[in-house]
């Protein structure tokens, strides 16, 4: 027979070890059952769908991959008209109508003198071109690839928009310059700008006070400026002007009085 102390130790061991083994085994079995039921519930509709659409084929992921929609980038589906890497239109005709530039409307055709028409191929064929564009009575000397920081924030424009400067006092190349009186007709050249973003100056604080007044006011200012990049500056050829409806007139009958001469 066991002694009283040995029996007490045996009962204490059984009392402390039995609940631990039972409690540790029950959650594992319960978690396994829940996992199995969840996987069965998730796989059951897929199996029924695949069996209904393809009853003779085994279960696989091929039908789902074929039925999936193509990926989109900002709501634009890839097609032949867009570059799949950068999602940009390939040609100007592929640009949405809302983003296309507004065509200028004129009541009379462009009148070009014979002397200007004869000298225009020399200017159009010599690249690169520069333009002295005017914006709010301020001249800007621009060439292709230049970055322009306007001294104000241009309204109603966003990053990526194309803006065309249609007021220029001079357009030229290395050896030739076409000057307007006072400006050149916008149908004779193209100057396209792309809006790259908005820049802001550091915050400025100016203290304002009055005599015999201990209160000091602070006036804060933080101006923003529009950033642009010159995309294209070119002079149209005589063939392009005639295709657009230009009319050749005698010397002295031109509307804008533009002349081409050697660069000074």
C-alpha cells in the first residue's frame, strides 16, 4: 500500500497535469475545425461556379484568368491609342476632346506678302527657333526646352495642361528674325508650353504698428507662381500656310506688317 505522503503527491500531480492537457488540446482541435469549415465555405461557390460553366474540365484557375477584366490606370483602359508604360496618347487625335486645345477662329484669311513668303523657307528651315512672347505686357525670350517661372499664379490651369502663347513681337533663328508691328499673327508660328506645377515662396511676416499704439499687427504673405516648360517653338512653312488658307498679296498689303531680316 502507498503511504499517505506518496498518495497525496500522486493526487496533486494528477490534479495539475490533467486540466492542462485537456485545455491545450481543445483549442487546437477547435481552431482546426473552424479553419476547415471556413476553407470549405470559401471553396464551395468557386467549385460550383466552375462546374456549372465548365462541367467537363477539372478545377483550375484558367477560366477565372480568362474572364478577368484588364487592369486600368486612373480609369483609362490600355488600348492601341495609348502607351501602356506611361499611359500617354500616341498622337494628338487620341487626346480627349476636353483636353484638346481650342482652335482659334478668324473671320478673314491670313494675308502674306510675296517678299515674306519668299524668305519664310530660310527662317523655317533653320532650327532651333526662339520667340519673344508677351504675357501681360511682359516679354519672355523662350526656346525649346526652357523652364519658365511666371511672376504670378495662372488661374484655371493644372499640371500637365498645354498652353499656347499667341502674342509674340519677334520669332527668329540664328541668322534670321521675323518682327511684327507690333505683334506677329499667331497663325504663322507655334509656341506650346506645358504646365509643370506650382512653386511657392517662403512665408514672409511684416510687422505693422502705429505711433502711440502698443499693439503690433503681423501681415503674412506667401505668393505662389506657375511653372512651365517650353515644349515646341517653330515657324510654319509656306506649304502649311497655304494649306490653312493663307493668301499671297503684293508688298505693302499685309495685315500685320511682319518682315524677315538678318538678325541684328
